[in-house]
């Protein structure tokens, strides 16, 4: 059974860097790893996407090791408005079956 | 900025009834998805759809579920005979076709605001 796991929750203070890791041990060979942010009662919102090594955009960085069995989302200098649930999403395979699998989600709470 | 829309925002139905949830994806997108999120739990993939057929589906997406793109703009999820455990938020998403030949299947997805389905 494909499993994609993340820490349940993390606390941080404003201005700190936050790193959230996701383990996706059954990731399909040639697909992206994507991270989403979700606020209460809203749909997930795209943060960043990568295939391997490091990707950076204006809001985050994504680190993916060579084996691609995990990925780490890095949020520099978080603010109170970054309090949300963060999900990784990967295409996982189990035998011949493939499906998009969200991680279990990490509730990030940013404290003043 | 273009966005995915979903109707209705809240649907209440009796157990055993059929429901159809509607989505209007972003107009130039070619990939469409349905997800569900039971209250307090993670987002779960149901199905992906491309070129008028299902690309991938999860074990949740059994014979009670079906998807359709009845015209050029709508994408629907039908649940034939609802059960209490179908109560959840249902999200539609769409994405552009990936450029190049990386072999990757899925690009950045844009999610709608969701339909809350309550089965009584």
C-alpha cells in the first residue's frame, strides 16, 4: 500500500525558517512532487513543484534527494499568515496501479 | 485571474439518492480531477481525467462513482447511491498539459472552492 507520510504538526515563530519533510516511498518514476497549502474551508493552493535536486520560487524551496523517496519543503521567514496545513502530493505506484496520493498533511502554526 | 468554480457550494441529500457535483475547470486546461476531504482528515484522490477518459483512479472511486465531461466546459462527478460515509468536501481541480517530453503526468493543479456534501 502506497504511503505518503508527514509530521502531523509543527510550531514556529515569525521570521523563522520552517522545513517540512514528506516521505513517499512508492513514488512513480518520472513524475513531479508537488506541495500545496490549505486554509480552513478552502481548496488546496499550489506552492511549489519539482522532480529532483532543488527548486526555488518566490515563496519556497523544495529539496528532493536522488532517490526521490522524500522531499522537504522550506519556507523562509514565515509569517502569521503562513499558518495552514501543508500537503505533499505525489504520483505513487503499487503494482500496476497508480494514483495521486496526498500526504497526511502538516498543520503549521506560526506564533508571534 | 481564471479560477475553477464548483456548484453547488453545499448539497444535502438522503442516503440512497443520486447526486451530481458540478465543476467548471479553467478553460485552457486539459486535465481534470476530483478529490474528497472528510471533515478533519486529509485530501484524498478520487480520479483524474484526460482526453475524455479516466487516467487514474483510487480504490475509493468504485462503481458508485462516475465522471463526465458533458460539454466543453463542465466536468461532473456523479454518486449513484449515496452513503452516509460519502459526506465530505469534494474538490475539483484542473491543470494544463505539461510541455516537453519529460514523461511526467501531472502539472500544477488549480483547485475549486469545493462542494460540501452532507448525506442524511
